[in-house]
C-alpha cells in the first residue's frame, strides 16, 4: 500500500511531532533532543494522536485502529550531540532494536515539518502494525533514566472489567475486608456503620494507564469522584498484582443509585481523518450501577435522631461537667507540673535540633570542599545544586513534617552524596501508607542515614548499598535504614556528634510523646548495619 505523500507527511509531522510526540522534542526540556515523525497508509482513517496522561509524564499514546503500516523517522538538530542518543523499538514487547546508537552515515538533511531550521534525519524503518503494539523508546546516555516513550496501539481497545469490590471495616486488631468478586453490572451495596472505605479492583491490561474512573450520583446526575491513576497490589506469588482504587465511604452521602464509569481517555476532537462516532467510543466504556444503602439510615428518622442525641448529649454533658470539675480540682497541680516538664523537654529538643543543623551543614560543606580539592568541578556544581534545596529544608523551623517531605529530604541528601561516593540506594514506602498525611519529627532519619554513608559504605564505592523503608505494623510506624558497610561495635561509645545527638533527641521525644513512644534499635556486624525506629501507636 503506498505511503502518504511528502506534503501529507509534513502535515502529520507538524501535528504529531508538536503534540503527540513532544516527549521526544529537541529542546532542553526533553532528553531525546529532537522530533519523532510518523507516517501511515494514505487510506488510513481514525488516527488518534497526542494522547497524554498525568500518570505517564514522559509517554504519549497513539491509537491507530485502521493503520496497516507505519514508518518512523527521528530528526536531530545539527547542534545536538547525536552520538549520545539511543533508541529501542518493541513490537508486542518483543525487541526489534535495543539501545541502538545513531548511524551518522545514514543521516540526511531535511526541513522537518516545514521548519526553516535544517535537521539531520534518520529513518528507523517501516513496520506492519495492524493488530500490534509498537513502542519506541529514546534517551540520551547523559541522562539514561529520562526515557521518552511513544506507544502506537493498533489493536482493539479492551473494555475495562471490574474484578471485585471490597468494603473495609475496622476490627480490634486493625482492619478487615469483605469482598464482592466478579460483580454484575447492577450491584446492591450496603454500608454498615463500621465500613469506611470502598475498593474497586480492575482486571489488569497492558494499557491500564489510559483508563480513567469516575463515579456519578444518579440522583443529581453529577460526577462526585474522578481519578486518572491506579494503584497496584496483591500477592505476587499468585500473580494477582492488580490495579485498584480506594474510595472513602463518606463520598456516598446518602442511599441511592450511583454509576461507576471506567473509560479510556480517547476523545474524538483528537482524531485525524476520523469517521468514528461517539457511540462507537462508548463501546470501550464500562459502566457499573451501584444501588447503595447506608445502613444507619434504617434505624431512626432525622427528627428522632436529633431528639435522642439532644437528650443523650445533655446527660453526657452534665456527667462530664461534674467529672471535669472534680478532676480539675484534684489534678490542677499535677497538670501544671506535667506542662512545665513538657515545655522544658521541648526547649531541650530545640537545643538538640539546633546542634544537628550545623553538624549536618559542616559535613556537607566538607564534601563540597573535597570535590573542589580533587578538581571535580562539575561534580561540585551538581553537589551544590542539591545542597541548596536541602539546606532550605534542613533549616526549616517545623518540628513535624510529612513522610513525603522526609523522603524528599533524604532523596536530595543521598543524591548529593552519591555524586561523591557512587553508592546505590532505595527508598520504599509500604502500600497503604498515606505518606502525604502521616507526620514525623523533622530530620529524624537524616543523621542515621549520614552515619550509614560516612561510616558505612563510603569506602565501598559502587558496591555500597543503602535501603530506607517506611513500614507499618498495625498502628505502629516502622522506619528502617539498612547498609552493607563494615559495621561497628554497638556497645562502644564514639566521638561523633550525629549518633549521640540523635539518641538524645529520641529520649526527649519520648518525654513529649509519652503515649506513642519512640523505640530505637541498632543491629550491626561485619556484613552491615540496620537502624530501626519504631513509632508505637503512631498511625
């Protein structure tokens, strides 16, 4: 089948390069450094391009249901270091070209998409695509983690299917779940007073990221929930690592009919040479009707509920008032004393924090000086750029910060030290931990991480490893730092300030947070060191 003419090719280039393929655009924002051009059969219709998703920032999705053949071409600006770029082509996850460098002998000059600027152009080849998925990956060896991904999908889009619903409820030992497997398109769902969350589990597909989920209140015909991302969980051994969404039960404010809508983010206004109707697009959309009953509404009318609550509240208020007066008189001195002790502990805690900050800054500046003395100016500059943001976070006066902020601080610090020592590291958070809303004392982990770097793995170079994890055990929050360094004698006293100040700080924190004590555990041998900080009943 003949290809499109150069005129139409340029037209496709001008559209798909600028929008659909901007992840491979040759400007400083994108690591690919250039433009990716595609051409298709001259008779092809229904070309959906320029589909991007919030959860796939460096990826674009192109839906080509009636395309038989496709051609790819990369255009480089002459100012680019073409030898630094690599590309990979996969057809149905089978590699056709892997990490291929650019053959300069095959480059030709072109005016890409009608631009006045002259480009060096490389044709990647012609490929049959009907019924297949072709993925093109482009990156620079200077930034190998910044990979631009372009997916060309020429298969029927599967209609999403909900595999199960589950309701979460609290128990004496934590939480438990009740499951509704393989729900019908019309499902009756009853929430008891104990139920606090609904989970939607979807059957997995190779293109989960294109599906968005919304919930419509059929009484008001308004969308009350919308999400464009999926989480993944399950038991790996059972191979059920499935996409799921969690929805707070409070979203369903009253009994009635609701509709769950799962549909691919494909819109007709993003289609070239299109003859697909909205009705055909609707065939990709999964709709599930929920008839929701809120169990507590069965027992009392609103008037009765307020009447009983009024009587009960008045009685409780009287009892609490009498008890409060008694306790206030009896324990006035005790409360005043405990408050004084708490304020004194807070002052001591602030003093320890003020000692930790210059200790950290001194060590960081020593690292910069070391790089400068070794004439590693580029590394020193990168170190300084990380050091700038890290310093602002360290000097922040907040006592409590979220786990997300703590993770960012540790990530900045480890990236900074990685420039000097070349070790490897991981920071993991357990599934289900709300890292944005769980707070811990600021810089709680950083001194221990700094010890792991300086005294643990600094001499091991690329073989050094540090792993940081945020875990939970029922209501306990467990923070763990593990390294594969040479270890140390936990019974010996050392001259370094970091560990001593951190132990002192944890002791003071236990004075303030008596109901949720902090437990420090240190295990060390010749194979490495593990630091565990348990925040009991913190969650």
